[in-house]
């Protein structure tokens, strides 16, 4: 079973336990509410695709409106490149498996598709952060003691 789902189920059971104080449970619910958006996205069947589309769009806007991004979305010099126009190439969106589609595109493309590589990494960071918070919440519930959650910087 998906680890995120398993953790949610374990947390649900712990929150029902009469042996854990209300204070710890309230703390746990508060911590979880802060990652709820990420949990929902991770559990959507097409969550990764939504993340990809949003990430490419967001970076495109940042690059074209004097935002934080200073590097082009793709290193190729092809003016017809979808990524340079803030779109996901259809050969990726039409692929049965997005990871396979990404790899194939990367292999065939004439320049490094930076934005896709970053999107893959930020998706994986998102998952790692959710798992980190879930595991911390579980052990705090088991010990019936709230803790300070300091996620590693790379996850933020
Ligand atoms: Zn390109």
C-alpha cells in the first residue's frame, strides 16, 4: 500500500485512541492541516500531472514577468519548444506513464529540459516532506507528546 495512505490510516487510528491526551491530538490535527493540500495532491490519481502543469506554468510566469526565475525553462534553442512557451509537450501528457514520457522526452530533446527535471525533484521533495511530517506526528502520538517539527530545509 502507498505509504502516505498507510500513514494517514495509522494516524486516524491513533486519533481515536482514548489513551492519548486531547492536547496531543489537537496538535497533531493542526500539523496535519498544514500539509493537507500536499496530501490531497499526492493521493490524486493524476496528482503528478497536475503538479507538472502547475510548476511549468508558474516558472514560465516567473521567468517572463521579472520574477525570481532567471534561467530559461529549457536549454534548447528551438523557438517551437513547448516548454519555452510554458506548456507541457503533448508527447508527455499523452504518455501512459508520465515518468516514462518524461524520460523519453529528455532523451530525444536537443537541450536539457531544466523545468521538467526541477518539477520531478520538487514532486519528490513534496512527498518526502509529507512522509516526514506524518512519521513525526505518528511517533508524537504514540509517545503522547507534541514535538517541534523542523522539516529539513531542502523540503521547504
Ligand atoms: Zn526545449
